[in-house]
C-alpha cells in the first residue's frame, strides 16, 4: 500500500470540524501502524525460502576391482558432484571407452548441470591420444559417452579406484531421488569397450541405486 505523507494529511484537514479531524487523525495513525507491523514491513512480501542443501548416498554395493559404481565427491549448497568410478586393479589392460546412462527416479528433485562433466583418471592418454566426453540429459536419463580418441591402445587401472567421469547435479527441491547406472534404451546394459570396440566382459556395473537428496 502507499502510505499517506504527513503533509498530505495536514492539508486535507483544513476546514474540517474538530471532531472529524480527531477521527481522521485516529484513522491515519491506525493505518500507518498497520503498515509498519510484521517482519515483511506490512507489504505482504513472503521472504524467499532457502535453497535445499544437496546430499549424496552411494549404493550399499561394496567397491571392488572391475566394478563401476557411483561415488560422492563433493557438495556445495544445492550442488552435488559425483564420480562414476571403476575399482582396480582391473583385469583388462585395454580400457578404451565407456557408454552408459544414469537414470533419475524423480527429475523434479535433481537434474544434471549441463556442461559440468569432467574426465577422470581411469583413462590415460599416450602417443597423441585425446579424449571425448559427451553428456546430455533427456527426460529421466543422463546419456554418457567417455572415450579415448586418436587410435592406439587402451589402458588398465592399477589404483584401488579411479574416476571415469565426474558429473554435477543440482537439487531443485526437498526430497529424494534414486540414481542408477543403466544401458541406453533397447541395449542390454552399460558397457566398457576395448580399443577394438569389443565389450569388456570383466567390467561390471553396479545395478543398485545411489541417492541424491535435497534437505
């Protein structure tokens, strides 16, 4: 509401009988008092509620060599960064590319932050090799391809665990959503490939859900 100024109130009282002036004064003071009350200054403005805080919970599947699973990395306010990681030492010494989806149970709780994907240390590059990381979200699926480029051989992972790719998700509201590794629609499942493009059977993907929460 627009508060009347004191000068307007005085000028409007000229020529008004004393009793009427008293009543007008009571009304003006009461109106001003009503406008000043409340934590929002009486303007009816509701303060913005704080953004939810992001949390991540890995699946109950224990880490193991040759297994790909989801690992929490870091969080900040409504953002959570996770790693898609593989346990080592891997049986294969010819890891060249990975193709998989991440399926969200509730996209109203969390979504992938476009452009946030970053290559991990699971793939190493020699002899002029480079890499490609392609990530996009379509509905409840985050579609991911991570690969060496430039030909040559793949590599193994000797560490206990190495990230294939890091991804950031934004929590949109309070709640919880599952997130699970899967293959592209119509495909039998997620896959790791060697330098010839053949699936690597020793690399397994966790089938249990991890969780993203907004609290």
